[in-house]
């Protein structure tokens, strides 16, 4: 499983996770950053730039879905969950 983000990816993931933690104290910043990075790097690339520009309420579907459906052994999303802010070609 790949967890190596680039510096720009890391900064964007930190911004996204920080907004979520600020809005909902139930999140742990480091755990959420790992879940977002795992999702982004292992099969479901996310549009991190777009997510970072949005308010938490706009990304809440993806954050909750990632936390609920991420297989932390493989890095893949389960239960047919697809983030709204996934990268499309």
C-alpha cells in the first residue's frame, strides 16, 4: 500500500483534514490525513485541490464515506462507495 504523498499533496490533505477536525471534534487529524492519503494513493485519486477549496460541509459526504468504507489493509474503498471529489479524466 502506497502512503508516500508529495509535499503539495500533503499540504492539501492537511488543509482538508484540518477543516473536518475544526467542524467535527470527533475526528483525529492524523488518522483522517492517513485515510485521505490512503484513498487518494491507492485506487481512488481525489481532486485534492478542489476539496481544499471547499468548506467542510461540501466535502462531508466524502470524508464520512472514506472513514466508513476504507479497507485499511488494501487502501481500497468498499461497499460501492465513490467520493464526489474523485479525479476524473
